[in-house]
C-alpha cells in the first residue's frame, strides 16, 4: 500500500503506533474465487486461466479503486498460483494494489484485530453498501 493513504497515529504518551488509513478511505479486502471469478479449487489450477468473471465485480472494484480506496485481494489460492492469478486479474482489467495468498480454506472466518473491521458477506452480486445493525461477537 502506498504511504499517501496513511496517517501517523500516536498513543496518549506520544509513542508512535501503526498508522491508520486516511478518513473517508476504505481498505477493501476481497476474496477472488466466488467473488470476482467463478469458484475454482486449488486442486484444479488449469481451470483458473479461463475462469469466468462474476458479473459486476470488475465495475464495482474498479470504481472503488478510482475513488482512492485500497483494493487488496485475499485468497485461499496458494502462493505458487500467484503468476496465474495476477495474469487473470490484469487480463480481465481488475485494478488493485496487492494480492495476499494463503488465506485459510473452508470459511467460517473469525477475524480479530485492534482496528475497525466491517465485514460484508458476498451473496452473488455487487450492489450498494448500506448500514444495517446485526448481532456480533465481542470480547467482554
């Protein structure tokens, strides 16, 4: 990620801590299989080169990119599939900043972080992001 998207942050005692993204920007972390391309398992990489796009994915993701948001693909594909994956993304015209490989497989993700997290479950099509109140688990 480019440093221009970040601002320095400090603890109350003045010590520097990890930077935060600039106000108004989002760090979109987006799965590949089943979200931007048809879902193909690592065991069948020969299908990845000709995978079809999920309708609307490229338009929405490229819009976010053009608005200045950070686009990172986070995939369960293994690192040895980087060249094939990036070739597919670029060949299909996806704009992005980074791809992170090796996401655990199987779903049921429980992400723990000291920074704000907003989760959006993809159900087959992109649309407007809206705010809804949902029950979440938190530490007591």
